[in-house]
C-alpha cells in the first residue's frame, strides 16, 4: 500500500451529520487515503456532553469538550455544530491557524460569510460548504466551478428537506402537520431549532448562499424576502389539490434587468406548483434545484436534501478536496463578490396569484370583487365560485390572476379584506413554475 502523509482532522459536532462523518472517516480510511493522497486521522470530536448516549460505533475516547486544543494543530476542521456561536469563533480560530474548514452550517455562512471568507483569504485557506445547501446534492461545486464560465440567470427550487417532507406528507398521506413534523424530527431532517425550517429561515439562508455564488454578490439573510409554511393549513393543501396544484416551499434567486443595470431578487415562500411540473414530484425529504444559465440553458439537480448519512457524503467530498489541496499546496479558491449587484425590492417582483375568498352568498358579489381587482390593475385569469353546503349563507370565490406585481397584489388584498361582502381572505398564494 502507498505510504501517505497524515493530515489531522478535527470534527466539531457528533449529531445527526457529525456522527455519520466520523463513521465514514473511520470505516473508509484506506479508501479515503487513496482518493485524497493523505491519511485522514480523526484527531478528536467536539461535543457538548461526552457522557450523552451515542451510537455505539462512535469512539468515545475521541470525544472532547476542549475546542481550543482540538483545533490547534488540525489541518482540516469540520464544523457540524450548527448555530452561530461558538461555531463562528471556532471556524475563525481554525482559519487563523491555517487549517482548511469544511462546514454544513448555512446559518453561519448566511450571516457571517463575508467575515469567514475574508479570514480564509488572509491565510490562503479554503472554506468548503457543499453540505450547507441541499445536503447530498452537488450544487455548490457546479455553481462555483462547472458553471464558472457561464452567466447564471435564475435558480429556482426546493432547498429545505423537512418542510418538503411535511408538505408532501400532508398532501399525499393526509397527515396532520404535527405528525409529519414529528416524523421529520425522527429522521434528523429538522434543525435543532425547528422554527428555522418552518418559518423559512433555513431555506432563506440557503438562497442567500446560492445567490451570492451565482451572482458574485454578497447576499445575506437580511436581503432575502422570506415566508415560511406556518400559515399553510390542511385546507389550503386540499384546495390546491382540487385545483390541480401542490404547495411547495420555493427558493428563487433571479437576475432582473433594470433601467440602471442588473438587479437581483432572492425570495422564499410557499407557492402553488402545477401537479405536472417536475417539482411537484419531489417527495419526502428530497430537494430539487433548477439552475438556468445563459449558455448551458436549464439544468436540474435532484436528491436527498437532508439526513445524517446523505449530508455526510457531501461533507466527505469537501474533506477529500481539502486534503488534496493540502498535498498539492497553493491557496484555497476565494469567494467572489466582484459584481455587488443591488437587491430589488419585493414590490417589483411579478407573479401569478391565486386568491381564495369566503364571501356572502348574494347577487353581485363576484362583480364587486372583480371591480376591485380591475381598479387595482390586477387582471383576472380565472374565477370560480362555489357555495358552501354547510353554511348556505357563504360562498367561496377562487380567483386566478395574470402576472401582477407584489405591490399591486398587496394593495388589492388589503381592499378585499376590508370589503363588507368578503367575510374572510382564506389564502393568497403565488403560482410559480409556469
Ligand atoms: P445536531 O444538533 O444533530 O448536532 C450538533 C452537534 O454539535 C452535537 O453533537 C452537539 O453536541 C454539538 N454541539 C452543538 N453545540 C455545541 C457546543 N456549544 N459545544 C460543543 N459541541 C456542540 O446537528 P446536525 O448534525 O443535524 O447539523 C449539523 C450542521 O449541519 C448544522 O449546521 C446543520 O444546519 C447542518 N446540516 C444538517 C443537515 C441535516 O439533515 N441534519 C443537512 C445539511 C446541513 P452534543 O452531541 O453533546 O449535544
Ligand atoms: N433542516 C434542513 C432541511 C437540513 O430540512 O433541509 C438540511 O439542510
């Protein structure tokens, strides 16, 4: 067997992902040495509580709570703790000591990315984060390397596995949201703080990372228009199904041509997708990302968007390339923010909408509603009125609009909500993917 140089690997975190990374590093040690050109020695594993019950395969003697000692002298530091602090402090300490960093921490990158990439540049170290977006799916490397000669126009897709699992289980199996969330937790899909997933922060962090790479612009979480799935009810999912749609939490990063030059829009929200659209058949914890590039045209990336072993695969890929760089020498590839494109306000974005209203069942209601839409310059594509059999006094109107701006739409919805014949605005959903 070839004699390899040994590189010391420090692993920060032994949770859903970290424990799988440790397992693969140990189980495939010989193979990884051949692939990377270096023997990867797992020097230690940082945890909060070394006495907590853990997978029997995890070598207990490697567990430590001494981050400083573990990071000092490491060639590669793998951060899989999650959250901002102390992850940020440990990542910066690792980079300042000259180690390469591999992380799956989108929260950290979407809030402190600029600081971390600058720290890496200063010492010529690398920061790799394939696992931070869409877990097992290779999407960071394609954007950073394979498409480096092209111009990205749009990224559009499902980047959060747990909310996709929840929406999909509600749609296909009729599960209650709480039951679907419990199963997603058992599968290790949810963040330690599940509101990050449910309220769309996790998807927004990933959208910020994708937009930064695609448009060479520093995009942070504050730049992303965000709406989660907390207001999506079983009723909305059933209504969508009856109308031939499915509800998906989408992340959209777009380059928009403006009078003053290009702008970008980065947004996350639940939207209606036609059941024939490829994204409608992304089930369970899977993710799918469409990338539209000027020369390459549309590309689709699909696979596991969450899960310990699946995410560990992406982490290990980054570890092998960091090891190869250590062996070959040279500096890590820096992040590019050379374009610094402005972020377009959400009011400028146009989409189609579906508005569901509960109205009084009396003559002229449809005409009143249509009149308001017309006055607000929102053009109606379809309108359907149904009478609620149980409550004969009310009816439902489902209006599909042509493309309208967010600004015009929000003005329209506010007026509709204040109209006496409208008893309730049941839902307002964007229709995407057309
Ligand atoms: P877990 O919550 O399962 O694990 C976190 C680990 O970090 C635990 O071992 C914990 O120690 C340790 N840890 C946390 N805080 C500290 C601290 N202050 N000091 C020492 N150790 C600490 O997280 P996941 O494995 O699910 O996720 C890890 C990272 O990967 C996150 O950034 C997440 O966003 C990202 N990711 C997760 C995916 C998934 O499917 N789970 C997919 C893609 C990315 P202890 O065990 O003692 O509690
Ligand atoms: N909580 C995340 C998700 C894990 O559900 O997609 C993968 O990043």
